C-alpha cells in the first residue's frame, strides 16, 4: 500500500524543479507526512477524549490543521473547491504554515515538549516545492494513507529505512536509521 504511494510521490517529485535528489525526496516527503501523521494522532486523541467525556486541545489549530489546508473535506469527501492549489498553496505553505509551525519554538513551555520540537524542526526546514500542483498531488496521495495499526507503522518505517539507505548509496550522507523492533 505505502510502497505504491511513495513510488508515485517520488515520480511526481522528479518533475519538481526545486527538488533534485534522494535527500530532497525524503526531506520534502517527510515534512508533509509528519503533518498528516500528527493530524491523525490528534484526531485519535480528540475522539478518545470525547469518549472519555474530556476535552482535547489540539497542537495545530485553525487554518493550519491538515483538514483545513491540505485536505479539506465536504461530506467526508475531498473538497476540490476549497483546496488551495498552484501559487496559492505554495504561498500559504511558505508564508503562513511554516512560520506558524516555527513559532512553536518560542511559545512552547519547554524544550522537551512536542511543540518545541515542532518549532525547532520547522525553523530549520525549507519547503522546496515550487509547483503547487505537484504539492497538491502529494498531499492528496498522503491524505489517503492511514497509520492506525502497528502493521501500517511498521510498513512505513521499512520504507523510510529503504529510502535512507538509497540516499547513502547515491553518494549522499544518508546515515543510518533504525526503527524499534515490534
């Protein structure tokens, strides 16, 4: 399931002028994938809190939530009319989303919080997508992925290990990456 999605994403990235090599493929796929994963995690936590009769305050709010900017839905289906595309999408990511996420570094209660870590990552990271059409395609592919089971998480970690090895094989310093045993 994930293999096909990642292969399609890499094919799309090869057409992107701002993304040139395996390192870029992994880096740019990672930030988008992270935001999708975080959204799914927050949705799960919100649902669990609702069942427990408590409230959950999401980390990412408003127009910066995945289901607002990356994959808006109407009646449970992707809403093409509400989705940003082209230059509007790139401008939103570069001028609003990344600065919003980077600001977590200064507003977090401490360096061990997830908010601080999000801010730290997005302070250093740069969006290399130049085509909002290619980014839109990547967003739609990743929105179709789920990370609810241990098997799905394991498959995702295996794909990352493979891609990081390919970075090293391509003459880049990809390093080593090990995922925890199930």
